[in-house]
C-alpha cells in the first residue's frame, strides 16, 4: 500500500507487509515532518495492534531543520507507542546514524544500521516480519 506523497523529492512512504518503508531525501522542514507523521498514522492504522517494523532509508537524506527536530521525535514516540518494535536504518554516514540514534530508543536487538538493502530485508524476515525486498524496490522507482 502506498500513499501519493506530495513531494517525491523529499520523501516516500509505503507499507510492505507489516513493514513501514520510509524513503527520506533532502532536508526536512517542520511541515514535512508533520505530513510524514500523518501518513504514517494512516498507513499503519490496520497493523498497529500487532508488532510492526520500519525500514528507514536515509542514504539520500541530509537532516531535519532545527525547527523540525521536535516533530521528528514525535514520529518516533508515536511509532513506539503504537507497536513499532523493530527498525532498520539504511544510512551512508555516521552523522545520519547519530541523528537517528538520538531520537530512537531501540537497542541492538531491535535496530539495525546498514548500507545494504539485502541485509535489511534478511534482518527483517529473520525477525519474523513480512517483507519483500523486490516489492519495496518496485514501489520506490
């Protein structure tokens, strides 16, 4: 399931099985963060009563603006409160990993940082989530 996102240059959100896939690009403003939270809530409405995971691709993301940081934390807090139990973060730089690590409350058992989509897919399925790398890649073209 995918929502038509207003600016594919900034983000895309899809649900693949019981994994919320978020493609982050460019710089995120407060408005972008608010839209992503609303779309996240809509997409996971049917699965939020059971454990679900997120795959967050930040390889082409720069960072949130200072005004967006609080809202960014709100996304993580809402997801955790609504049964997101695991997260894979595809990142390219340690700075990106540090930004996510500052707002994420997951430990090494529940969060994976990697550059490889194949490793991300294997980790998610090994953890028991329904996810198709092929389907995700088709959605993000």
